C-alpha cells in the first residue's frame, strides 16, 4: 500500500461532511418505501447523478416490481493482478420501511449533531458514505482492485429481486462491506440470523353460527391450533424463534369462519437448522387440527445467516485496525436482525456488515444518525480497502 495514496484519500474525505449532509438530505426527503418503486428509483437517480458528475459509470439492472439495482464501478488504475482482479464491493439498499408521505411529515433535520428523518441511518447515510468513498478513489486513484458500489431497492422485504444481483456480485467478490448503520456503540456486525417470512392461508367452511353451527368448519379454530404448534418450535438455546406476528380471518361474528391467515417470522443461527425447522413448519401446516380445514404456505421473503469464516474474521480485524487509526474503537456484534450481507457470506465472500455511519432506532420515528460519524466511518472504510492485501485478502 502506498502511504501517500492513503493520506490523499483520507484528506479528500476529511472536508466532505457538509457535502455528505447535502446529498443525504435530498435522499431522506425523497419517498422510498419498498413497495414504492417510483420513489426508490427517484433515489436511484440521485445516486446516478452523483456518479455522473464524477465520471463514474453506473449500470442499471431493472426491477420488475421493486426498485432497480444500480452498480457503480471504478477500475483499478494500471490494471490488477491475482486476487486484486476480484471486485471489492460496497453494498447498500435504497428502500425504507416507511409509507408514502413520511418525508413530508418528518423531513430531514439536524439538531445538536443528530440527524433525523425516515431512513436517515437505515440506510441512506451508508449509501452516501459509499458514494463518497468511491468518489475519493476516483479523485485520488490508488484503488487496490476494482471497486463496485451496489445500490439495491428491496432489502427491507427480503430482496426478492435484488438477491440474484447480490449473489452474482458475491461470486466475483474479493471482499464485501455492507454499509448498514454502525451500532450505537460504534460496533460493526460480524454475525446475523437467517430469516424466513411466510404466510399461511387456511380454508374452512362457512355456516350460520346459531342455526347451522355443526355444518361449519372454523378456519379460525384451525389458525389457533397452528399458532400454538408453531410457537412451540421456538428453541432459544439454539437461537431459533418463531413468531406469528399477524393474523386475520372470519366473515362476521355470527358466521363460522370460512377463511383465516397467519404470517410467520422464523429466525435461526446455523444454516443447517433452516431445512429442519422448515420441515416441521410444513408438517404443522399440512396437519388439519380441525377436521375439514385445508392450509397452504407461501414464503414471502428470506434472508440467509451471516456467519464469520476465517477470511471474514481477517476482514473484521483489518477494519478494527483501520478504524483504530482514526480514533474509533470497534467491536464485533451478533444480531438477530437480517440483512443482504447473509447472501454474500453464504457464497463464500468475506463479508463485514454495519460499517456505515453510526445510528440507531431504525424503523421508528426516533431513528437517528450521529453526524460526526460520517467522515470517520468513510475514512475507516477507505483504509480497510487499502489494506486488504496486507490481510491476505
């Protein structure tokens, strides 16, 4: 690594906080819920405009129902050899969990060093950070391999369209940095649970609950029995949890319920546990606890667990050292939350998650970002990129 290159990259980033905030403000004030394709794509146009003015090419992978995926690329100067020919990936998602109109109700605001607004930490600040790191290497040069910044549009609902794009990138990745928000204590994420999000539709038979009760078959009765059986699969010692978080059903209070539905959130730690638990879930769905009912299960979304391989551990240690040189003490954390980083890790790409600027209370009106973390976290990421070879990556 050229020490002069590192100094120039860090110096370029050091005075960019106000510029970062301006880009972030425009993003936060643009609607971008996962099901709002037009809004997510509008944020994408902001990303594209940023790169266009800096001469960084952007490829668009069109989404059918959800936001397009954008792939910005920066080649290594003078070419690269060996492992350095493999891409260094900076990853993030543009979609948020908030309904249309939320930015108008709660626009971007900075007060006493804290920025607020929908998606400010999760994860528009991480996108901005990735954009400026790419711009720094474009301006200064010296990238130790091709840099790719991936901006997807549907992570909050399990990346149904983004996942193939992410997995294709993972297969040619040297290292992956997912810029989800840094933890409130400044930590990063080295492990995540996997998750499967499902809906079960139950069919019964309607009947008047007074005059013809015996002719009815209660889908709600079946739902109640299934919920009890599903929750019994929870095994905290193994990190396995099942939560039926939404239920609905019935026609009227005086009708035996002809239909009902429930939605399941499954979380697990070990990749091998997924098929076992899913098999038991399918058995419960296929059992008629109330004779005459039928049920069908549909998977709505899925994340794979983020597990730390030896290469990922070296990537983490590289980041810890890079952050420490900027005065940031970083620890690694495990979380039950899911993210796109599980897809890249599952394909063997050394992956580190939550390297974005520090924030907290995501998915709530109290979501916040520590403004002072924008530049230091960008510098820590840039240092880490420059030290991959030293780490044997």
